[in-house]
């Protein structure tokens, strides 16, 4: 499924729990993002966070397993 990047840029809430995510990329395009749920993933580092996430108020990284 293809989603236009202009629609993605308007994303406010993102819930990606238990998806075996290991890397965070492209968050710099989500300037409206306020809530991010990434619990139960295998994220190795938090390098994907940038200063452009000025509206981000809540991050759930519970049970973030390292490989």
C-alpha cells in the first residue's frame, strides 16, 4: 500500500507496538507527531529522533529489547 508523503507528514499518533522494529528512521518528516508507541520492539538505538519533533509529547518504549 502506498501512502503519499504529504499525508504521512500530518500524522499525529503512531502506534507500532510489537512489530519487530529494530531501527527508527524518517521521524524528521513527522513534524506534527505528538504520540509515538513503540513498545515491545527490538530497537537497538534511538538515533532517529531529531529536533524537528517539536510536538512530540509522549513516547512509549516499554519492553524495548536489545539484540
